[in-house]
């Protein structure tokens, strides 16, 4: 069997490699090249060197503002989503009645598309704030926290499922031994439960980090009209389609340069996070 698998392994691997190359590798390489050009379509690029990257930090100031806002949004979202999801997972592994119903209810928002979520929460938040004469679309401070609430509502249920799986894999004898030794519930939590679910923490932190950094459709639907609440992905979109004052080819090249920087940032941050949390797994 092993010899047969080794013999036909390239045959089974080839479709995956082709799909990866066609859908990711080739477009990424082309995108990097186009970021150094002015273009209207991918076949008419005119080489301009670093002009697009220089323009990002000189003529177009929206990139740095969006980057800072995205960093703040990501930090807040990652912390709140994981803390709440882990807390709910702890409660739902205590044998409470109706546990399966609660798991289903908490998970359901993850099944709704981002555009729909954005419009739903826009109606909800504007309905509440409307009594005070506030519109979330044009108030940056409300728009930021509206996005945080939306992201929490969407992802908490998904992360909760992952944490529940990690908690349920902890052997019962560890908690029993801790109780016999006189450990309090808080001590058991920090010295047994959390160390044992570090693989789940790694996965959930990675998913929330990357999803928060890449938010687009929720941002567009909830408060996309306000430039002050545009996260990086939405700012790149607006660079391609909403800018005036320069030639279309110049803004296309600038938008592509932003996309390349954005991709590298997400990859580097995700790599650092995975490395840091996996080291914790090894230590524990």
C-alpha cells in the first residue's frame, strides 16, 4: 500500500498544485509586477518603478489612516472575540441543560454573509442611535465600535465550537487530581484548562486575526460611505474605483501597491502570531 501511495502521490497532488498556482500563485506574482506599473488592464502595464509606493505615503494619506484603524480594530476584535468565545465554551461544557440549543444559536451568525450582516447591524444600530440623532455611517467613533460588535457577533460562535472541542479533549483525571490536591477552580483554569487548550487558542487567534485584518464586506455595508471608518481592504477598493484627480491607470497601480503591502502585512503578522502561540504549546 505504501509503495502504491508513493507511486501515485504526484498524480493526486497535481490537481491541488494546479489549483493553487492558478488561483493564488500566478495572480500574486502578476499583482506584485503590476504594483510597479500604471495600468488599466492587466495586459497594458507601463513600468513606473516605485512611484506607486511613494504615492501611497505622499499624495494618498488614506493608507496610513486605514492601517492604524485596522490595527486598532484587529487588536480589540481578537481580544474580545476570544475571551467571550472561551468563556461561553467553558459554560457550555459544564453539563447545563439546553447546551446543544445554545451552541446552535451562537453558531448561526457565522452562516450569514458579511454584506447581509452589515445591513442588519446598520439597521439595528441606527435604530437605537436614531433616538439621539446619530447616524453610524457618518460618526467614526460609532462606526468603529459598530464593526467590533458585528465582528464579535459573527465569529464568537465559530470560535466557541473550536474551544469546546479543545476543552472536551482534556482528560478528566487531570481535573480530578487537581481537586484532590486542593486546587481551586481558578487554579485549575489557569494551570490545566488554558495550557491544555493552547492548540485551540492558536487556531482561534489565527482565524480572528486574519479575518479581522481582511474585513471588507461588513465594513462596506455598515459604514462604507465614511472615509474615516474605512479599514485597509475597503481603502484599497476605494483607491481602485472612487478616486479622482489622477489618471485611472495611476490609481490602479497605487491600489495594487497597497494590496501588495496589505498581503505582506497579513502574512508577516499571522506568521509571528503562529510562531508565538505554538511556542506556548511546546512549553506547556
